[in-house]
C-alpha cells in the first residue's frame, strides 16, 4: 500500500508518501504563501524524489479541517480529484488530531492542539494516548479560549498545548491552569504529513462525492450571506 497524505489546512503545507509502514518521504513548509500554487509542485517533487508515479498510489489521506477555510478547501479538493481520477480510497482526518497524535505518545497526560480562530476563539479538542490506542477525549470544537482553559481545570492530568498559534494564547492558558498547563516546544508545532498518513492507513475509504471539509463554522462571507437571507 502506498499512501499519499496531503495537508494544506493551515499555514503549514505538508505532503508525505507512506509505503508499507515506511515513510518514503515528506515535504513541509510553514510559509504564509498560496497553497493553491505550491501544493501540486510539492506533490510532484515528492513523487519524483521517491521514484513513484501516480499509478503507484493506493490511498489518499487528507487533513479535512478545521483550519483556514481556503486552505482546507484546497487540500480537500485536490485529494478528492486525485482519488476520483485514480479510482482509489479517500480518507479524511481531523487537522487537530494530526497535531495531537504526533506528540501524545511521548506525553503522559492530555493533549490540546489549537488553531487561532480570532476574537479570543480557538479550534481545539482533547486527545490522549492510552497504551497503544490514540483516543479522542473531547471532540473538536470552536470555543472561547478562556472558557476552554477554565473547563480543563478538573481534568485531573497535565495538559500539553500545541500549535503554531500557541504564542497568541499562552498567557491566558497559564492564567487559568497554572502548572497544569505544559507548552510544546517550537519545534513540535508543525503537523507531520507522515503522521496524517499513519492515522488514515487502516481507516476505510469515504464516499468521494459526499466527502466535505469540516470547517466547524461557516466561512465569514457565507455566514453573512445566510444572515442577510434570514436563514440563521
């Protein structure tokens, strides 16, 4: 099995090839540049360097959000197109889950990955590695950061916070949780596309035509349009 993993859901762009539990290669950047322009060249470069052709790919795994509305849409659109063209399974994985999975096996406690959602809000969830099992303790959500931190006081374990936007919220988290909060090092904040591939490796394929991103909330423009029409 040869898996192509694609993540354009946030500032970090990542692609990876996984073959029979071996990471053949991965490409990651953390640049505020247009993913729509860079993602296909990144895939092509990775395939060429790993000496693989599209016909070798047997599954596509994509980060399905939450995150940047445009970034999520780009990754999902490309993943769906490739899966449909190659007639292979498509699997979507939470963008927050990818970030948490990469560090949870090394941390004896809960992991709360987060992406900034502006106005004091974050996209986050709560995860834990229990033995050989990676668990979702609390589902992904959009929440006020202060409310989220306050709700975790009774968790009974240390909580590792991780994400490229962590610096925007670290002071608030520390105010609410004190020593219960642990903050990931800067080198740990970029999600690994190889981790994405591993998470989706054994999951069944989803219906390509009905597969949609998980934005958690509507894009601002769409929300305003629905509000003007009296639909929300």
